[in-house]
């Protein structure tokens, strides 16, 4: 009986460690995904700024060319 109790306690302890490790891994994965999402948003904002700047430059060039042709 005592031996069964020791084995049961050991099995439960190991199961608990696995659960904790799984939870820890899930939390780390979620934190990593959140960081990737933040970086993605920053990249998106930079690209939009670059596109806006390029569109403004093109519009300015068209206006200059139009003004010079008159």
C-alpha cells in the first residue's frame, strides 16, 4: 500500500511538471507571437509612410513637369 502511494505521488508530481512546462511553453509562444504582431504593425506603418512619400514625390514631379510645359 505504501509503495502504491509513493508511486502515485511520484506520477502526480511528474504530471504536474509536464502541465507547468506546457503552460510555460504556451505562454512563451504567445509572447513571441505578440512581439511578431507588434513588429508587423511597425513594418506596415513604415511601408505606408514610404508609399505616401513616393506618391507625393511623383505628384510633385508631375506638377513640376506640367508647370514647365506651359
